[in-house]
């Protein structure tokens, strides 16, 4: 988190806002949890396990929806839209240029 969600002051890595003095420990913890869940989803995608990736992304979205999570969800949706794509279908990754 780069800026305070309350007053938009730059945080510079601090967990307490210098301007409004908001304690952002819990908010930052939730943000990190969302990032970890998205990371697990990315590893699932890399393994070709799109079913697990879909589940992890759903959890990540519930905790901290970001543009990255939305993009990963579109990738997984595209994988499921392919008639031949299953949890271990590596042709999807080849078609996407990975």
C-alpha cells in the first residue's frame, strides 16, 4: 500500500499514516493476504491446474480485488472456454504464447 486509503498521504512503508494517524496494520495485512492468494493462483495456472486457480482467485477477489486478480480470472475463464481445455491441458499455455 503506497498511499493512505483515508487521506491519500504517501506511506513510504509505514503502517501508520503520517497525516491522519490512521492505523493501517490490519488493512495492510489484508492486502498482503490477497497478494498471497493471487500468488497461489498464479502457481496453479503455471501448473495448468485451472480449477484450483479459479478457487484461489475467488478467495483473492473476496479479500482484495485488484486488476491483477481480474486479469488472472479472465485468463482462467479463457482456459475454460476452450472445448479441449482441462485442468492439465498445456496447449492453452502454448496458445497464449507462454
